[in-house]
C-alpha cells in the first residue's frame, strides 16, 4: 500500500478539479466582496477550514457582519444555511431535533423524528458560550461524526456540514466558556477585527441605502463535495508533514526540544489534532491557490488559527501580556527550514507536479 505522504501521481481529473477550485476561489472572493467590505483574511481562512472538512470559531464584537458573511458563503456554493442564537435557556433538542408522537395515514400512532436546525450544510452557532455545557455538547456529535442520536437511533446529517461558532470577547458575565476538549474540535480560531476607516465608510454608505446585490452561484453542491473529498486524497510531501508535526510537538513545554519561549510561557501545548489540522489545512490552502501539492508556506500560513486556541499560557505569560500569537511566532522562527533546504523542497515539488502533469 502506497503511503499518502509519498510522491504519487495525481490523476488528470483531480488536477482539473484543483484548477477549478483555484479559479473558483477568486470568483468567490469577488462575490463575497460585493456584500462584505474587507475581511479578506477571514474569508480565506473560512474557505480553508470548510474545504478541509473542519469547523471554525469566530471571535469578534457584535455588528461585524459575521452572519451575513456566512450566509453569503452558503449562497455562492448552493448550500443550506441555518442560524441558532444560543441563549441560557436553549435545550439540546432545540439544536438536534426530537421525537414526537405522530399519527400515520393508517391511523397508527408512533414516534417520528423532527430534524433540528443542525440538519443543514452551514450552521452558524451564534454566541455559543451563552448556553450551558449540556447544550454546547449537543453539537459535538454532529461536528465529529456527522450524525445525531435520538432515542438510540442514529440520524445521519447530509454532508457537507460546516459549523461556525461565534463568541463575543467583551461580555463574559453569565457565559459558559467552552471546555478545552470542545475547543479542540474546532479546526480554526479566527479573530474578527474592527474595519479600517475606509472600510467603515463604505459599510455605512452601502448599508444605510436601499442597496442589495445578491451573489451569484460559483460552485454547485456536487462540485463542493468532490473538492472536499479531494483534500483527503491529495498526497503530502514528507518534509511538509514533518514540518507541521514538529511545530505541534515543539509547542509542548515538556518536549526536550521545545524552545525557551514555550518553556517559559506555556502551561500546555497543542495535541495531535493540531498536526492533523495543519496538514489538512495546508492541502486545502494549496488547492484554493490552484496547486496540487502543499508546501511549508501553506503550513505556516494557517499555524496561527490552528494553534491559537490549543496553546494554554501560564500565569507568567498572562502577567507579562504575552499572547498565544507571540508564542506561535517564536515556534515558526525556530522551525523555519534553512534557505537552501527550502529551495530544494521547491525543486522537488516542481518535479513532482511536472511528473503528474506528464502522466496525464
């Protein structure tokens, strides 16, 4: 059996699909930009998480168009969209659905499962930290296994399923912070910042007028499913895989090779999911840029959103005002390959892709 991390030829069909996604990415960005001003980096990372088959957590203050952004992404890809406002009185069945007593055409009564809002393609879990842990956990089975269990019966959710949760960083009273194990289920933690002065001017100009510019459909649902499946099939250069895993391992202060910054500022480092998500995210990012092989630059580009919520700082880091992003910056510095090694990897990747194209 050939290892998925070995240089194996990519079929002409898969290469065509990669090129199609690379072209679609530019059009998706343009269509989203007709409704959403700014947030280019947020859009890019949401697309990476989506096509990698992960889920994302957005951290931002109210009024930054997070709901409109997610709805627009669903529209350009012909996907279903639903939104749940998480509140302290929300019940698990309000998310997953429940069994009700229903009468059949023959007059017989029995239990019938009524699907909840989680049965969709893109689900916005708004202010997820405002509901108790029991309700938060109702999402976990759907996110991890793509199904809901009710009354001992499993109800599969039609793929793809992308859960995007939001948190408000301002108000923390009366909230229920997500446990570390639940945070680890999210592939990315993406902060949403305030717009620039020019962006805020455009936002006010368009949103206070009678203006609506619905986006065009860029990808069909079938194409989206094929592209998500292709991310798993694409091979990974051995150097790229080892680079992602080394970043994750060096984030743990108990590791013998951990840099001084990690030993000084980190209480707990990232678990195995971090390496897995960096590899999947690197492949998805490469595809979105029209490339069939991920590189080290793809891993580095997504290291921050993958590791940001997986690195737990200690008291000293918090007292000194050291954020997780500072620790990640140090990790990327110490794991950067030498210049000569980077050029050698680029040459090998070029030869690999060339062979794949020649095989077609």
